[in-house]
């Protein structure tokens, strides 16, 4: 299971806004495929999957503020179940 989370981009970054989901829960994802887009106070970032698998549930909705370090979703390996 791989977590896709909001990276901390600097000491001043506390939150990001989830702008868009590009994949839905249950969708297959490949390595490097962008699953979500976030916006910080300085930039817009694409968040890619680092492993192939199936996208788990969305933990935040579009326009939610997400604290740096928090998990947006997970990528599940074949046969893996999200807890």
C-alpha cells in the first residue's frame, strides 16, 4: 500500500487545497500517473502514484484544505484491501 500525501514544501507551508481528483476509487493507476492536483500558497502540484495498483478511497473532497503530511488516498496492490 502506497500513501499519496500532501508534501511539506517548506517551513511556512501548513496546508494545501485539493483542486482536482483525476482518478476515482477503484481505478487502476500506473507508476507516474497523476491522481490528484493540489494548490499551495505558492504553486500548483500534480501528485503522481509511485507504484502501480488500484486507487483506494478519497479521504478529502475537492476544495478541502489538507494539512501538509496528510494522506489523500492510497494505492493498493493486487488483492490488497484498504483498512
